[in-house]
């Protein structure tokens, strides 16, 4: 069995978002572990907001590597999982052999907590992370009809959704699902059984834990800002779709260029044509090929 590879999911997903990678990476000879992040699925779900700060999330990953009997792992994450992967490499460098992020590049801490920057950039417009700050508000909206909410969110920033209905500005007092429509038919990468699995997970566990991750920007800034000038040293890779909306969060800022300055050993930047945010599900074969190429070089 080859080196340990940890796959860390994002919001609002579960280990299941890596279903296509588990088989491919295992067949390529790697030992693959795919946890539910705290707050999701089968993992613990503490109520407190501070239980979801980056110190706690990265400690979970470092602890999991040790619990699996390994000194190190290649840590790969998507969405919030990418941020957790990047910061595990930074905060627990001895545990991370190499690191890869999907959809969310590593940019390091900025001059202020991200949520404060967002409030300035989006001061007259809706921005989902600002909406998430008040406990209970987003949870009530999403939990009212979990199937409808997830179908809309998954379609909203998929390649298909972005081509059919590019994001438009909403007033600051809008709700997350305002203006979103569910697709007439699910996209090819998300069948009914896939959606059923996600719905069952969130109907059982709710959204508070997952959304609490967005409520820790100030704690994360206090933890990470002293490391602002420090590069991640491990071999690194970045994979995203060409339609990735995260890359346009801050108008006029090239986040991939920023990332290049923050990573000492960036081996791969793979942009997959036409893919949206759920890149490892939308374009599983392309992502698997890129990940195996990266793993063969670093592990």
C-alpha cells in the first residue's frame, strides 16, 4: 500500500464528494482516507462557533494522520477543505508530505479578517458569507427544504449553472436562495442517488456546524496573521475549473498569481475547461489524472 492520501471535502458536501477519486487513487496504489469534516455526516458536531476555527480544523487533520498510524500524508482539499489542507501544511508542517487545493487557492492572511474585507467590497450587495454571520438565519432557510436548497446550490455554481445563469448582484438584505432555480434535470455529474445521499446527511445533521466555519474569520486571523510572510514549503498543486467563481470573489485581484507568491514549491496549476465549483465531481476523470500525476511526483 502506498503513501496515505487524505481527501477533505468542503461546504455543503461530505466525504461523498470524493467518490470518484477514492477508487481511482486506490487503484493507483495509494492508501486513501476520506473523513467527514467536523460538523458533517458521521463526525462530531459541537454546537459552539469557536469549535470550528482553523486551529481546530487543522488539528483534526493532524490527529487523523497520527490515528491512522502514519507520520505524514498528502493532504488534498476542496472548497473549505482546500483551506483546511493549505493551513494544515502551514500549521502542522511535519504531518504534511505534500498538499493540493481544489477550487480555493492559498492566498495567506490579508491585512484584515476576510469577512471585514467582504463587508467593504459587498457593502451594498448580497454576499453569502456576510449572510452566514448571524447564527440561525441561514440554517433556517436551508433546513426548511434541504433537497430544494442543495439542488439549487449545487446547480448554482456548477459549470452548467454558471453557463445558463451567470451570478447577478442581489440586494444586501436578500437570502441565499433568492434568485436561484433548480435545474429541470440534474446535471450528468449529480444523479438522483447522489442528491439523495447528500440530502440524507444534511437532514440528519443540519447546517449549523458546517456554517459555523464561516463565523471564525476573526479567530482565524488572530491565529494566522503572525504567519503572513511565511510560505508553504511542501510540494503543492492547485486544480480548478475555468468557470470557478471563487477566483472572482475580489474584483480585480488575480488570486492564482497571489497564490504563486505564497507557495515555495508549486508543481502544478491545472485549470479544467468549462468546469465550475464542484470540479472533482463535474470532471472526475480530468481531476483524477491530474492528482495521480502530482502524487507520482511527490509521493
